[in-house]
């Protein structure tokens, strides 16, 4: 039950991130802030759900989820600082996606599709950095984060 809930949560959050940029009126700051917020909520839920059988992975998820939650709240309530960090935010988001992918690799070693969730995070994080360097379209960048959440949710659903 917990696994299906987390899978559906990841799919829902991923679809929200993918759908919002299509509306066209959301700027870069809210899009990245929302993406980071949804990833942090996902990591916090995963951390709480695996604490019974994977304490080190749960602590890692909870720590990373908390850091991302604080970062997202900071960006949501103080968007003027986004301009200062605009250049590094693209790299930061890509690096965070890579880190989340690596955490997924560590936490999901025993599951059938867990390895692929981590690989997808690392690959999409690298793509995020590469695309963010050359293309400044927030729709593409937000969609990469949404795509990782959808992939994670679908693979967890198939695993569970």
C-alpha cells in the first residue's frame, strides 16, 4: 500500500511539473521552486516509508528532502534572490537531480527496478545541466524533473 501511494505521488508530482510549464505564464523562479518543492516532499515521504527496513537510506532521504524543502521555501518566498543565483541555479538543480539519482541508486539496490530509477536521475541531471547551459527554456528544464518523477513512480509501481 505504501509503495503504491509513493509511486502514484511521484507520478502525480511529475505530471504537475510537466503540465505547468505548458501553461506558458509561469516564470523560471516559480517553476524551479515548485520542482524542488515537489522533489523534497517526495523524498521526505520516501524517507519516512523506508525507515523501518533501510535506516541509512531513510536518513539520507530525510536529510536531502529537508535541505531541498528549505531551498524551495527560500526561493518561493524570496524570489528576488533568484536573480542573484540565476546562473548557478540551473547547475544546482541539475546537481541536485544527480544527487537524488545517486541516493535512489543506494536506497533501491534490492528492488528490481530501483537501479533504473537512480540511473534515470543521474542521466536526467546531466541532461539538465547540458540543456540548461545551452537552452534557457524553463519548459524543457522543468519537464526533465517531471519526467524523472514520472519514471520513478512508474518503476516503483512496477516493482511493488
